[in-house]
């Protein structure tokens, strides 16, 4: 779901707290996610309670927004995944080419599911590298 939301966000300033998405119907969203509307509504309410998403008007019938912190955590999760892929590539094909994206530490907020997933991915990465650490703050 996060990929589709992020792909559909509008261009706004970096300081915008609420970023409009292309989603304006929970029925349509449930269809492309292949989820029941009831299950999707339950998950969206959980994300809304965390402040990660919301609606500019009537819930489920107006433009959905994502919070700037959600967008930032999503970008962090993608960076962690790319660092893991980079290190796997380096281990498999090194030398001659080295792409240097590695994390020594990462700090994530425990307020959302993305943060917990990012921390889990990073812990798995750190366990293999023995040189990274995770701080959940």
C-alpha cells in the first residue's frame, strides 16, 4: 500500500505536513489492493490514529493525504533496503566495482508500522555486518 501511496503523491514543498495523494476513494483503493473494504477501512483507521494518513474532507470520499513523517520514514525504509542490496551485490561481485551506500546507525520513531519494519530490516542487516546499530527513539 505504501508504494502506491508514495507513487501517487503530489509535488509539494519539503516542509508540507500533509501531502495530497491520488487516492480519493476507499472503494477504488480496496479494489487495486484486492482487500475487502472492511479490512481496508480498519487498516486505514489504524494509520489515521497514528497520524500517518488522513482525508482533506469526508473519510473515504475525498483526497487522502500522507504525513511528511510517513513520507520520510518510507524514504528511510527504501534507503535501508537499497543499502542491503548494495552490500549483497558487493559481497557477490566485489571487486572491481564498489558502490558505497552503508549505514553505521539509524534512528527511527516507534510511532508507525513502517518504523518497526525499517528497524527489523536494519537489525537483520546489522546482524550480518556486525558493525551497525539500530536506535528506536
